[in-house]
């Protein structure tokens, strides 16, 4: 497994992973365009990928303007290998080395993602208008979670 920063050249593979997931499915694959990925990778945020044999199998993108996790997805063929955990660790370590602000994310209730975020130390703070659970992570909570046995 190789982890590296995502580039705009990765956009097609990122989208193929995004539409392949079995949970938190996009109702319409056209809701996210190549331009959206490019904006988040160059202007609005920063991203990371995991690749195996030169094929991207997972990615994470942080939205620095909204201070949220825009994406953290692993291709279904590569789930349960620790890829999501490593991508999250890389992303949150980078973010909290460079920022003090609390991050947030939303995910569907009753999903494996919900369980993943809870185990990773994210704190539920409410329900979003779209029905997703809203989680937050502060710098101090990330330090605590990263140093705990559960992470």
C-alpha cells in the first residue's frame, strides 16, 4: 500500500470509488463533478489517496474552508484492511498540525461509517437537516483518540 497526496490527475479514479461504495451512496453520481474534485484538491481543501499496484483504492479529502471532512471512502473490494483508518490518521494529523479549529463531518445513521467514526473518537453533536449524524473532532480530542488503545 502506498499513501500520497491526491492530485487532479486522480479525479477519475476518486469518482469511481465514490460511486462504488455500498453505504452513504450518492443518489445521483452526477451530483459530484470532476470540477468539484478539482476544486477540493486545489482551492478548497487537500486530499490523500491509498493505492495498491498503481490503482487508487481509497481516498480522503478535507474541506479547509468549511472545516469538514468532505470525503473518506474505500473501494468495497478493499474494505476492512485498515485503509480508511490510515487515511483518516494522515488527514487529521496533517490538519491538526496546521490548524486549531474543530472539524466536523456528516454520515448516515446505522452505517459502518458511523461506527468507525465513533470508535475513532468523533463526538456526535446532532443531526443534520439531511438526516445524517453530525460529528465533531477537536485537536485535543484527536490527540487523545490517537493515543488511546481503541484507535
